[in-house]
């Protein structure tokens, strides 16, 4: 035994306790006799306490207080096995040692394991409530406060979850503490200043040995480093150094032995407590397997049950009547207490069925609400009025069902389920409202999109000086039209003013976003628009007639005008101007990109800054969200535009030059004077010899015929090299053709000549169509060119159109 001096000294020496300082812990266990305390300690701390032999009957195994060292646990842990309480060996009257040992354990140990059966929870005697009450009172009178951990180990845990058992146990402990008469020094002391209460549960060792061992192994982990901050040992105030442990415990035991005031509850109360609890447990077990209850439970799992409350109340009344008949002769207070406990357990059993009944009622009511609301909305009723009508009807039906499900023995409140039903209804209403509002909003957004998309695109394509003003007017007009129709549609929803205004504003913002989206798309296509505008202005006059590059046009001024019109498109697409805020984008672009050559009033600006305004990533007057093209991007686009339009300008200049060359066959004046002076002798020779003059005239006629027949100006229109190659390939066939025709005319065959003439005209017309002119100079009609060529006979050069008309006249004649 522990209290024998020699035994205690041997133990302290064997475990070398004196070397530990204050790094050790003490664990004690107490509880009813034969409740498996020694078995639990042996598995928990690998000790060798004597265990009960079940085959020899239930009797006292541990006598007195035994001590051992926990194996493999740090820090060093001392384990004390106390004699069990309620043992028949000591008898009912000799319980002093039980009280003394329990008080000793609470005074010495850091952790006290309270071993108790699961079915003993709630019992007065079996749960050691009177013993704890006496120990609390005496401990406060004998010792200063120190925190001890009370670890209640619930043995042979049943199906009842630990979370249901633990609150009951904690409540009982708190009641014991509150009922204890406290000395003046500890009158206001809380239980938490003396004890840390922990609860755990273990399965049956005999029936579930493997599971028992596994859970004990998990519990063992709590005792490692138990004295660390936050460990299981709790408060370490007033801990005795290890070297004085032996003397300290002997003095504590001496003080406890001298106290004779401890007492136990009356035997009559204990018997009533045990017997009434047995009767209540029997009735509860019968209720669990009762056929009527099982049938009702099965029905309520499937669907809502009619007369649920009346049927369940009848079942409970039968079992309560049986309990009252069997426990009528026991102590009134105990009997009433156990009866109330039985009712509580029975209600806890049937409450899930009651909750299921309410759940079915809630689901049915919600489904009815959904169906009725859909029918009313389908008939065209106002949304808010339909919701009110359906809600009132469904809540009334649910309240009636709750009244039918109520039982007499419990005042269960269905308000939470009703609130859940209301929340479900509100959630469904919110979902349907959002869907309807979304459909309505989508309809009018589609209307605004259809009204704005094409007109805005057309305004950007035209690109006039009032483009943004026109867009603003169009946006305001179409938005007002949509809102005027949207307001009456929203009235049926009875939205609050904030939500109503928000919907209106969202519709306005959507119209604005449509314009902004189109503006951003147009900004991405501005280079293409600028080139199209340049080509249109450059290639057509003010009457939209294609220009003829005859050499009289001022290409420089036309180019400047075309670039100015293109630059207007760039300034329009540079920023979004829906807020009517003035800006200087156009003036900056014209002044910097056209080098001040455009005389507009808005362009006579005071841009005289030392830095280039186009060398920036933002416009001064325009916010970043309204900027479509930054100054740097505008400059880059303009450079690309200039590079891509230079070819068109150069082609127009080339066409002018080609036109001048094709209409100027006379040599220069100095060449004519030189020819007259240098050819005077030859001219006199021709006058003196008419034969030379005749030969020269014949050569002129032959050369003129070749000129017309071969279309020399037309051949050189495609280039000098191409013209030389074409003339060289056609020269000999043309000469032979002319000689054959002269021979035929000399033989007097005019018909053949006429036929050949018509064939020549047709052939010449086909060649004029095949030999297409230069792409730039094609804008000059061939009729205007041919009109400047003098003709002498029927073989003059004509354009394809004139040739076609002449052939048609010949056929008609």
C-alpha cells in the first residue's frame, strides 16, 4: 500500500523521483468497485495493478491505495489506483476510508480519472454525486485552491452519442458545486478555479476488446507532456518538489485521517433512485420496440401523417401510465425526478419523427406556393399581388398542419420550421422576380440595341462635324422611349424606390454602353474608314463625279482636302463624347498632323506648348475610360495612313503626266525654228523638183495609214518598251495588209474593200478592248482622248464605246 512508509520510500527511490524537480505528474483513479479501474490503468499506462478475475465472481480486488510508475510517458507520471467505492466487503456503515481516499486523490493528483458506467449517468449514488459533494466541501476547508483535472471516463458507452451525455454530466457537477456550503474565503470561488472537467467514453472491454484498446491508446496520447502549458495536468500552482513528495503525501493523509465529519446520503433515497431508474429504463426499452411507434415512425419517414400528434400522444400516455403504476410506492421526489427523465428521453426519441412531420409539411406548402404562383402569373396577374395571395394561403395551411402534429407532453415550437418555410418562399420569390426582371430587362435592352446599333454605325461612317451631337440626341431619344415603356412594366413588381431607380439607371447605362461598344469597334476600324474617305474625296469632285486627271487639277489642294476629311474621322474616333464636354482633340490633330495648313476657327488654338501633345498616352480633357485612341496611337495611325495613301497620290500625278504627254505631239518651239533654218535648202529642193514632193506626199499617206492602222498612241500608252515590242511584232503584217488592199482597189473591187474595212474596224475595236489602259489613267475616258486625234478617213482610232455605236449604225444602214 501507498501509506506504508517503507513502501513509499522504496517506490520513490526506484523511479528516481528526487531527480525530477517539479517535472512530474500524479494521476489517480476512483470509482465504483469492480468497474474496471485497474484494467483501464494497466492498458493506459502499461502498469501491473491486480485485476479482477471474472470467473471467480465480482469481489474486491484493490484494497487501499496502490501506486506505480507509468511506462513510456514523459514526464514521469505517478499512477495511483484507489479502492473502489460501494464495496460490500467494507459494508454500508464503514465508508470512511472511501471518502478519505477520494479526498486524498483530489488533494494530491493533478489528474483524477473518475471511472463510471454509462448507465449510471444521472444516478445519485452510482454516479458518486454525494461523495463528490462532500469531497468538494472538505477540500475547500482543508486546502488552498489548486486546479485539478477531473477526467470522467464513461465505461461501456451505449449508442447515445457523447455530445448528449457530456452536457448532463457537466450540469450535475456544476449543481453539486453550487449546492456545497462554501467558507467565507471561497464564497465566490468558481468551480473552474479548482477543477478542469473533461469527459471521455470507452466501449465495453469484454464485448469490444479491440475497439477498447484502440480508444485507450488514443487516450494515452493526452498524458504525454501533460504538465506543459495547455496540457492535461492543468494548473501547477503549489506543486511540491519531487524530493519532498513522500513527506508531503504522508502529511496530507494524516490530516485527512483526523477529519471525522464526512457522511453519505440516506439508504432509502439511494434504493428509490436505483429502482425508479430501472423501471424508467425498462419502459424506455419497451417504447423503442413498440409496434405502434415503429409503424408511426416508418410512415412519417415516407410522408406527412394525418393525426400525427394524437397518435404519438396516445403511445406515450400508455407507457407513462405503466411507469406510474410500478413506481407508486417509492420516494415521491425520486419517482417524479425519474419520471421526468423518462419523459425527456422519450421525447428525445420521438422528436426526430416530429421534425420529419414538420419537414414534410414545409415541403408540401412550398410546392403548393410555387404551383399557385405560377398559375397566377400565367394568367397575367400582378407579381406582388400574386405573391401575397399565395404566401398567406400556404402559411395558413402550414400552421394548421403544425397544430395537428403537436403532442401534449411537449411544448415544441415550430417557429423555426415556419421561418424556414418563409425563407424558402422568399428565396423562390426572389428567384422568380429576378428571372422576370431579367427577361423584362433583356427585352428592352434588345429594343435599345436594335434602335441604336445601325444608326450609330451610320453616323460614324458618315463622320461629320456633328457626329457626336447626333449620337447624343439619338441615344437620349431612344433611351427615353424605352424607359417610358419600361416604367409601367415594373409597377406590378412594387419595387422600392431605390431598386426602381437602379433599374432605370441600369437601362440608361446599357444604352450608353451600346454606344460605347460601337465606338470602340469603330475606333478599331478607323484606319480603314480614313482610307475609304481619302479615296472618295481624292477621286471624286464636289458633285461626286469621278475626277479626270487631265493636268488641270490641283493635286496638292485635293490631297490636302482629302487628308483633312480623313483626319476628321480620326478625331471623331479618338474619344467618347457622350457628356458634352469640350475637348481640343480635333484642333491638336489638325495643328500637329497637317502642320497648321487648315484654316478652321477651332484650329486657331493656343497650342504653343514646348512639348508635343501627341507624345502622350492621354488627352488633357478626356478621362481614360472615355479614351478610345491615345495621342500616340493617333500619331501611329496617321503615319500608317500617310504611307498607305502615298501610292494613290503618286498614281494620280503619273496619270496627269501621261495625259499631258499623250496630247502634246508637237516638238518644242526651238526645235521647230531649228528645223526651218536647217531644212531651208531641202525645202527649196522640193520646190524645184515636184517629183520629190510627190514621193514625199505618198510616203506621208502611207505613214499616216500605218499610224492609224497600228494605233501608235494606244500602243505607247502602256509604256515605251511594251509599245516598241507590240509595234515590231505588228509592223510587217500591217504593211502587207495595206499593200493587198491597195492592189485590190487598183483592180476595181470596192466590195472587197468595204468588207475589209468593216473587218478592220471590228478588229481594231476588239484590240482597243483587250489593251486596257493603266489603272490610274483609266478614269480618263478614251473618247476624250480620241476626240483630240485628227482623222482623215474611215480608219480613225475610236474608243470601244464609239466603235460599238459606229458598227451598229453600219448594220442598220
